[in-house]
C-alpha cells in the first residue's frame, strides 16, 4: 500500500506542476479529485482484498439484491 501511495504522490506532483505551468486550474481540480478517489479505492482494496467488493456494498446500500 505504501508503494501505491508513493507512486500516486510522485505522479500527482509531476502532473500538477505541469498543469500549474499551463494555468489549467479547472483540470487540476478534477485531477486531484480523481487521484483522491483512486487513493481511497486503493486503500480499500489493499487493506483486505478478500472482503466484499465495493460494487456489492453500493448495491446493498441502495437496496438492490443480487
């Protein structure tokens, strides 16, 4: 999990510096949101890969059965 966060931080910093140089603020905000979501899903998966999938949890929360 540490390597995932390390790679994400490195790539994110590089991409954000490139976007800042081109003054792409809207794209930078969207990029940061997606990077945070990927980080959350990565931590969710790597913390216990054998648990119920995220899709199944969402379907259970909205009341849909398999």
